[in-house]
């Protein structure tokens, strides 16, 4: 019996891609190279202040940032500016470009250990296509290619490249169209309940919440703790 899912969609950041360095570590590295040694406590406080702003901004219902490359870059500039401001280094604007370059380089990211084995196993299931759907800039395809992950996926929908962002159901419907399947034959896997689960469900897709930390509890949602669980779930659902 063929599986009920003809399309498996995966989020990028913190689902298949892990930062090799935290944003705070990237900032610290750039600052140290330019003669600024920052204490761990100061760095942590600056990161926490910027991170709180970022997540409030990301989850703001009317936030259209992630559907536009220029706005995505502006948001990250604002993010790092806030960290520099907390460290009293906000006048040194030349540091911003260096921090952003460090953050968005392909070697700033790596796949989680469970990613390639899961993708390889999914590829052995007849009739299943694989897509990546992410709130990310147009450089996502290049990053996936540099990491050798492009060989496993049929398409990539980066929000900044296509003008649609999560949790807009149109983004998930577009993924189903790219795969030439119905949304009812598709499943989305990601680490954000609002962006991935609610977004996918609003388009008629099934959804799995990836909780790598093991601390999520959401009623009515199937939670997995590793992508190693995914191929078995796809097969078992058939």
C-alpha cells in the first residue's frame, strides 16, 4: 500500500540546519578579531536582549518581513545592532557587515546528525517527494547545495525568494503545487508550532512538531524528537 504522504516538507533552521556557532559566538569572534574582548556575562545579556526582540518581532501577526529579502537583511541588521548597542559598540557600524557575513556564510551552518540518514531513508519510499519550506532569504538554496543536501530534495521554497512567509497557507499550498500533489497528501515537519504546524494545517496539510529539546507539550499535535523517527512514521501511516 502506498503511503498517504506523497510530499514531506521540512523546515530549514533548527529542523535540518544547525548553526555551527551561536549568534553570540559569531559576534564574539568578530569583536575579538577587531580588538574587543567581551566578557561572557556581558555577551549573554546582549544576546538575550536582542533575542527577546527578535522573537517578539518574528511572531508579530502582521509581520511581513520574511517575505522579502531586503526586509530580512534589515531585520538581522537591527538584531545585531541591538547587541552592539547593549555592548556600547553601536557606533562602530563597520562591524555589522562582518557579523552578517559570518552569520550567513554557508560554513556557518551544518546539518544535524539525523538529517542525511532520514533523507536517504525517505528517498527509498516509493512515491514520496521532499521539499524544504523555510522563512529564509534567497541564499538558502546555495547553503543547502554547499552542504550537499540539495541532492535529497525536489524543491526549496525560501520565503524571501518567493514573497510568501509562514504561517501563510498560500506558502504551503504552493509547495503542494510544486510537487503536483494535494495538500491532504502532504505533511510538514518543523520546530515552530505557529509557523509550521498552524501554517500547514491552515492549508489542509498534516503536520509534525519537531522538539529536539524534549520539552514541548502541545495537545493534538504529533511530536517527534528526532528526524530519525520520520521515515517510520511515513511508512506506518500507509
